[in-house]
């Protein structure tokens, strides 16, 4: 059983920064792509950013230049550094990972709330 646990969410003013973390635990042989998604109230879940095992990154146009994804393979952890936050970034942020245990499966975390407001 693999578990993804996010942390680092909270309330921040517009223009502020937050750093999200997501740790994978359990029987893990390898982690392939890791990614962040978000879901705002009344909207569908959307892609934010992703990173391969070798560190190649990609991100949605809406966060380019403001958010940066990184990972620490030794710690089975992925990060999302969010700068210059806007009210429209308010959402529940979910971690996603492609993990090899005794088989290869895709996993989601439980989510962490990010609220950008005065």
C-alpha cells in the first residue's frame, strides 16, 4: 500500500508564497513521474506541474514563471514552490505519482487547501 501525504497549504495574501510538499510512503521500488493538480470550488481538477525521475519539468501556462516543481528522490518527496500567488490559485492541491511497488500504479494524495485572500 502506497500513501501520498501533502503538507504546506494554508492561507496567504495575494503576492505571497507557499511551498507544498508531498511524501510517498509504503513499499516503493521506484517512483516515475510526480505531479501536482488542483481543484477549485465548482471546477474540475486541473493539471499544475509535473516532473520526471530525471528532473525534467513541465507546467501549466497559468503558473509558468510563478510555480516551480522539484523532487528529492532519496526522500520520495515532490515539492511545489508557489510564488506571486493570486486569488485564482485558491484550490485544493493534490499530489499524484506513478509508483512501482509489486506492480505499477498511479496514486493520489488526500489534498491540501491553499487559500489566497486578503
